[in-house]
C-alpha cells in the first residue's frame, strides 16, 4: 500500500498545485478535510435509507466500511467516498413493498456480486468493451429513466404536506443558486435542515423515537432472504442498477485522472468496480444500502485541490463512529414526509438530468432514429411505470427493468440492422477517457 508523503509545507496548497492521492497535508488539516467529506456525502447518503425504510445507522456503518474497503482494494491510489446509491431506491422500494426487506437485500447482494465480477473482467481485459456495451446514449438513458421512474414516489411524500414540501424545495434551490463552492454542493443537506426547522414550527415532527433511543449502541442488522416468494423477479429489478454503477465508477476514475493530470489512475477502473461490488455485497448481507462513488466528494476535492486518500480514511472512520449512535439515527428518521417530498422532487429530477447531461457532454446525435427511439421508448416506459406479470407465478418485471432492456435491444438491435442493410453506421466511438493511456486502462 502506498504511503503518504507530506505535500509542501503540510499546511497550504500552492497555486496551480494539487495534493496527490499519495500525499497529504498535516494531520489537523487532513482531519478537517475528512470531516468536510462526511458533511458533503451526508445529505444524500442518509436520504436513501429514509426513503427505502432501511436503518440509517446501518447504512452509515457500511458506507464507512465500504469506503475503507475501496481504499484497500485500490491500494490507496484512488480517492473516493462510497455513499448510498440512488439507483437502488426504486427497486428496493418495490421489492420491500412486495416481499419484505430480505428480498430487497437479496437484490442488493446480487448487484454487488455481479459488479465485482465485472470489475475482475475489466481489470483483466480493459474497459473499452464497457464503452461498446454502454455508449453515451444508453448510459444517459438508463441513468435518466431511474430518476424519472421515481416521480410518483416524490409526489406521494409531497402531497402529505405541500406547504412544507414547497418550502423545502424552494430553499434547496435557493441555496444551490445563491452559494458557490462547498456550500452550493451541500444545498440538499442545507435544504433538509431548513425544511426540518420549518416542519418543527408547523408541529409536524414526532420526537418520541428520539427520546427513547440510546446515545451509544450497535446498528440494527438484517439478513437477505433468498428464499422469499418472488425473490428472483425482485432480483431482476435490480440488475439494471449494475449499468448505472459501472457508469458512475468509470466516470469517477476518469474524473480523478483528469483533475490530478495522471492517466495512470485510469488503470484503477477495474479495481474501482471490484471494490464497489465488494462494498455493496457486504452492505446487502447485513442490512445496508448499496453503495457508489460520490460526485459530492469529487466537488470537495475540486474546490480544495486535495486528492489525498488520507482524508478519505478519516471520512470513513468518522462515518463508522456516527453509525454507533442510535439516537443520531432516530433523529434522521424523524425527518417529516413533507421535507422528503420537497427534497426528492428536486433530487429525483436531478438524477434524470444527470442522464441528459451524459447525452450533452458526449454530443449524442439525436437526428438518428435509433438514438431517438432508444431514449424515447425507455423514458416513457419508466415514467409510466409499465410492468409485466406472469400469471399465477408471482414473477413481476417493473418499469426500470423493462425500460432498460428496451433501450439495450433498440440501440444494439437497431445498429445491427443498419449494418446489415448498409444504410448507416454505429454511433461514433465513445469519447476516450480524458488523459487515457494508449492502451486499455486495466
């Protein structure tokens, strides 16, 4: 494992310089930056267990554990925080409602194992085959449809307290627009706090569980149930999430490689996928939410110019310590439905917009019918909540699965037909990783 060397004088970062992953500032500065990473990830990470009904302390515990595992697997060469992935919200909610938490955890474990296996393949064979399987039009569509599929869930909470929800959403947007730098990046966290205070004045808080909770204690653990009725149809709902996690992890590695101007970091792509897969599997085995690399923390690195993995060790350990307070978890669980409705109205939409941004950044050509229908059909299926049920079997496929399969079939099938008819060509080769090596970054 790489050791950290002190950067410069250990206190400041010179203009134009960055603190590389194998460097660090002095420990007081490193600890402060690590705590800042915890704040950055917190607003998004704790929303996932609240929205899915998972224990907040358990999710925080495995978020911290997953971060430490990630650093170990990547041999301290790739800075990242593994927070709760929003891609899991829709399938977890559906699986839990239909067959209980055990079925949802089985789906999370399945995603983790599959992602880990893909990580091994990518590390061995290179990442370019992923680019061919998941070009920008498909990657953007799959990310977008997962966000837009959650529109109904956002409205369900919004309608329970429209005044509180509207206030929370308005304040969140105001924070995002008004503030620059770090405060702007934690606008969701600030919006939840503002909404929480507003709901308290309106008498919408229930503190009974907080009063009963102990200050110190172990998180609650739950086990996956692979024998639950309908568990395999439930697992099928989770499989599209793998594609999202691949896109997020690959994007994270490329982003860090670009910011520190070190193409060698691209060689960590396979290990990043493996590490996230292991983290997600471990979380699912004991009742935590599935994990992914966090864009919020990339923002912190960009603003501080500190990419030291030492700060992430601090962040992971801090998250684990927070998870050992049941009272802290009870406070988080007391967030009213109206606050969640306001936050998720913006947040789920932003997930969809991230997918659209993938199209824009990669200049997807929507004059091509195959690209048009890839996105159009998949998004309508997702937003409409299409489903397919096999009569008397209990096997149900939800909108996310159907939409993902439709997008893949339309895109690759349409291009195959075009090649056979010689009436068109594939989309241009996906844009290479910025600063990529001459060969595949394994």
